[in-house]
């Protein structure tokens, strides 16, 4: 085992890791790109992980055969990236590290152990922002706000409702395969960051994982100090609502203001945020122009297996057919309103084999026939 169980909650025993928040590059096809099948839009930018986020990862594998160098070679990440600001690697390789490390050490709980021994002081801007936030609620919100400075790829959001409060972690679209070790690490990392505000002995009310229960579950309860549920609808850390607004007496509001300003400047230099559904609609628009708006086409553009993309759709309550219908509706409205292209040509351009099928779909979406919509949208 990499760490004995009694050392799991000692946060100064191991270098930190950083957990991602999602960034997608703005990508809206122009009219010429829709019309010209030879000029497809660029695919969504892959989320990247800064070299600082890899700090200490090589030392975590010092007991593995061949050490950290062998594992990093296996996932295609040069050792020179580790700890180097500006050295960016794809998020998929970051997630692959936890799976490869678990195999190299024959330790399926490797990701959990590594996340459990992190500490905010080694997490750069996100860590210092978190521990200087005035309350637990502010700490959770600021953690999600600033993590893209170092790692892109997963949304972390604080949600409050009638059932209580929880920090939700959305699955990264750029990660192929199950990613159970990555999820273990990610949730443990969030709890470790919040302990930087609430104290080492603090525990959430409950922790939920999307992945099924592993063979060993007792260590999860030891790490989190609360009940842990598996096979849930998503990864989440459930908080006590009574603790959300408790004051953090160690927070420095002046330092926090400076840190947030620095983080915002860094974030402003990143590509514009684009959520998963919007990025997928843009890919489907390109597929529609090529005549291949399929799951396989979209998965290939994201660099994922079709089953993995389907898993991300299900996790977000989305359907590929519904997203494609949105793309078709947007393009149909534009083409009907902007020009004199015959309805027959519009139907074929949108992938319909018969005009009647397009007309029925358009009337179902809008309550109007295409010809009537064109007349109502025409300038008077």
C-alpha cells in the first residue's frame, strides 16, 4: 500500500494535486461553414492540465516497478512537465495517471489515498483562495471558480435546495473509460480543500459516487468520516446546511481579494467557457453539414469512445436526438428567414430524405408549417 491507513488524514505528508473545472472553446459554425462541407469548424479544445497540477505525482509512484518514470512514459506525459508552470497536458492523460498508478502499485484505492493527503497550501491559487474564503459556502464556490487556472475539464458547483446542500462534480467529457480512480481522487481532493477551512477533523454529511462499490469500502468511510454511497446519480459531497455560513476566523479578506483578482486575470486569458451541450451542438452542426450527425462522428470529434459519450449524455440528462433537433431547428429558422432557398433544398440540407418528413418535424417544433414561418419571418 502506498500510505498506511493511519496516515491517510495527515495532510502534510504528501504533495498536493489539483482538481479540474470545465472549459470548452467557443465554436459556432458560420453560414459559410454550414454551406461549405469542405470547411468544417475546429473541434472543441481539449481541456488541459497545467504542469503545476502534476507536482509530486512522480514521487507518489516511487514504490512502483520502474518508479514514476515508467508510469508517465506509459500515459505519454514527459517528466519535464511535472511541476512546470505552463506545461500543459490533456485532461485525459491526467485522469489516466490515476488508473495507471493504481495498476502499477496494485492498489485500486490509489486515487482515493492521493486525494486524501492533499493540502491547500500546495494547490496554488485555488488552494489559497479556498482557505481564505470567509465561509464554507464561499470556499466551495471559490474552489469551483478558480480551479480552471490549473486544470480544465470538470464543473464543481455548490447547490442548495430543500434537501440540503451539496458540492456536485460533473463528469469530464474529455475522459474516456470508467475513470473510477479519477473520481475517487477528485472527491477526496474537494473534501481535503474544505478541511483547510473547517479543520482536519471536519467531515461532510455524506459522500456519493457514480461508480459502483469496489471490493474494499471501509477505507472510504475512514477517509471521509461519513457514510459513503455508491452507484448514485453523480459524484457529490453533501454538506450540513447549518455549517455553510459559519465564519472562517483564519480567512484574510485582503489577501482573498488579491488572489481572486489574480485568478480572474488568469481566467480571462483562457478560452471562453462553453458548456458540454453547446459544444456538442456545434459538433453536430458540423456533422450535419457533412451528412454524418451521428454518435460515432461526435464521439470521434471529442476523442471518446461512443459508449463513453453516451454515458456523459445520460449523466447530464441529455439525448443526442434532442440536441440534433435543436441544431436542425436553428438552421431551419435561419435558412427560411434569410434567403430564398426552396424548402425542398432546406429539407435535404438538414438531412431529411423527404420534404414531408421535414415539414412534420418543423411543425412539431414550432407549431407552424415551414412556408408559413417563412412568410411570417419575411421583412415587411
